[in-house]
């Protein structure tokens, strides 16, 4: 039996595997980069081994270093998690060659299916070799790995070469393999997949369907099980195709077979992921199982029951990202001061209060999962939990998730993979809470020194300024013998952490938390306290191009130098942050008077990259 497992991964999935191992009495070993020295997965494992460096290429993508770590720590098995080397056949072989148990499918099965080009050949599907206007739109995809990296939709033939270059670079960075291919892009399709689990004795379970149609940049955002609105015939067909794919490669362990279901309800094979998926918790909730425990059982040679358990109810998962959907999904960094969700939902995370969100890895903070007897109840439960969650730290996609879960197109199961292309502006423009700035000001006032020396004259109103997104709010209140007051509002209670206001007979409670001098969180609203008088020196020259995130400059547009004429929207350079490439474009049309970026340069948030003199 397995006694010690090393997880060749980081963050949320490493913590997830460790949890099951602890329940089974199995010791755990973490590997960590220098950036992850104090990460949650490093702290919670029984032992941890350093991988020198911070980037994935230096650390989590170095298979030989991970195998050495497993041997040095006395592990007898390796779990790959997902991403990084989880679908790398050579890594699986190296683990086995070291005399360790590989908690995953045989290397031959990974080799056959992990490369999407070879998988399609196995399923009798050809990639596009020569793309013409008649083939558009097409999808450029990485042959290895997943998670939306190395994937681009191309709608104009003139863009194909540039998108191929970007996809190759992103795939090589994320998976260590820059191979890409091109396939037709199905408009209006739904992303539906089947979870499979196979033992070493010939039994294969097809554990229902999942719908993962709500995606940004081809990376899933909200997933659910079972996939709603599919006919019984289509569900049966998908299950049979998934089992057929598994049998074709003598599959063992957990895997997922993914399809695109077209508007006319035809299933198009996409790929087989030879690993555990990020969204596996929804299947666990519906079938009442622990997929990691079953992976371990299969790796130990134990048989599965002849038939899978019966499903019950509906489950939905939302991925909470440190990113701003309103600014082209820009990743966010900084301190995660507080993360908590109400009871009754599942929280899978690789972070805890006080952790730093860095630039080197995926921006996912957590997965929140709700299970209920019906789909409508599960959606309501998850939306409510996210709405009431405490999230103090970098900007997140919380509002997008809540609004998506309550959107009519989603609640009626009429969504497809173009959902965010159609609705993003409406989903990211939530009306601000008009009383949040007042609550922040009153909490701040209570935290300051008490007013002394009462006089028989009216108190002058106190003024506070807050930024809420791109808007500025001024708040006025007074101190009186009766306490703090504000026009049109009855202040029922106010202290440094809690304010109760009564407006037109309705009483509301505001939980207030302040970090540093200016960051204030009032319930689900994030405010920045502003100085009373703005600093005139903080103004930037027109046409200044600032880094929207910390990251690494991976390349500059060909031939771009100071003095060049550029057009608004023209790509100037590319930043890599959190395993994704981000195109930085000219904000205005004009002359490039300064270019401060070079390939390989590390830049901080708001660093001046270039200056364009507007025309």
C-alpha cells in the first residue's frame, strides 16, 4: 500500500490531494519554488522540498528535480495534480523508472491522448493543415496541456501567423512544449465533458456529464454537473464515446473526455485530459465520491465496483480569480488579507489569510462549490454564498460570478461558449452600494481620537473622499453630543469594524475592515481612501503607457523603436503574467517618443513602458 505521496504541483490542487491523503493516513510531501516557500501547500504537507527558482520553467516543469525530491523525501508515490507535468508521458516514465508509484494513467495512454493532435488521429479526426478563408473561424490550440493556454480564435486570415506565434510561446511557457495545431471553431457550441475512472481490471466508469461553457480566454469559469438540457440519447452517446476513447488506449485512473456540442446537438470530440480536472468537485458532490481517494485505490491495484454509484442532485462550481474582468481580465497581485465563505458550500483553495498573490502562477484563488437537490437551488445557493463571502485583497471576479449565476440565459440553460463575449459589460458593471462610503467614513471616525471640549456651537461637517472603481465619492458627517450623524441617515451604531445605518426605516449592517492607510472593505465593496487634497505631482504625461500588471516582457513588436509612428490599438509588446500572455497596445495614435521595455525585463504594476505623443 502507498505510505507517502509527493504531489508534483502547487496551490489548490496540492492542498486538495493532501486533504484526502491525511484522511487515509498517508504522509504527504510538497515541492515548492522560492516564490512558494511560505505557500499554504508548503506549510500543510508533512515534508517539503525546495525547487530552486521561481518560474514554472525553473521549478514545477523540471521533472528530474521532482523525481529526485520524491526519492530524497522517502515518498513511494507521485500524484501529478493538474497542469504542469500532469500530462507529460516522459515524466510518468521517470517516476516509474525511479521505482515509485505513478498515480495516473500509463505513460502510453498519456502519450496517445495528451497530445491533442495524436488524440484526434486516434479518434479519426484530422487537423487543418492549410487554412483558407473558407475555413474561418478556426481555433489555434496547444497540442499539450490545457486550461486555455496556447489557445486563440482566429477570424481573419491575416491574423493567423501572429496568433500561431503567440500560442506557441504561451504553450512552451506553460507546458514546456510549443507544438500547436489548428481546427475548425464551432460557433455557439456548448463545452460538455464526461468524467471517467478506470481501474487495472478492465472496469471503466462514466461518471455523468459536466457543462463548462462559461469560459474566458478558453479557460473555464463556472462548471456544473450534470450538464443541463441534454437529451437522454445525447448523454448516452457522450458516455459511450468517452468509454470508447478510454478503452482505445487501455486507460487507467481518472480522466476527462471533452466535447463541443453544436447548436444542432451534435457532439464534436475535442480532447481527452489524462488527469484530474479542476472541476472534479462537482462530480464528487453529485456522485458522493472522493475522486482522489479512488485514484489512490486504482494506483494500488484495487478494483472498482462493477457499476458506479447513482447520481443525486445538482452541483455547480465557480472559480474565484484574482483578476479584473472589466479590464480585459487583467491579473491582479497583492496581499490576500481575508478569504472566507458562508457555511454550506465547499471551498477549495491554496491560499490563507495574509498570503501574497504573485505573478508567476495562475490567478485562481479558490473554487467554491454548491450542491442541492435541483439546479435552480444549487445556482441560488452558490450565488448567495459568493455574494456574502468575505474577500479582502486584490480585485477579483466575484461580481462577475454572482451576476453570471443569476443571468437569465444561464439560469434557463441557454448559454454557450460565447456567453461572456455577449454579456461581459453588463456582468461587470454592478451598481455601487451608495452607503458603503458613509459606513467607511463613520468607522474611520470612530477609530480616531474622540472629539474633546464640547462647545455651544454647531459642529462643522467632516469630509472624507473615497475612490470606488473609477468614480470618486465625497462623504460628510458630523459629531454631536448624541454621536455621529449624517444627513438623511440614522446612525444606529458605529465602531471601527461595524456600522449600522437606518435609511427610510430600513436597517442595514456594514462590516468594515481597513488595511494600511487607504484600503477599505465594506461588505462586498472595495474602497480606496483618498487624501483630502490631490497631489498635483501624481499626474502623468498624456500618452503614457503603464504596465497593467506585474510581469515579464516576453517580446516587442518587430521593428518597434523610439520615433516610430503607431496607431491606437496597435500591439506594441507582450507581457507574461500568471502563465498567460497579455498584449499591450498603443493607447493613442501618435509618435512613440520613449520605449522603456526590453525582452526579459521584469516590470512592476504601473511601470512606465512607453510614451506616445498623441497626434
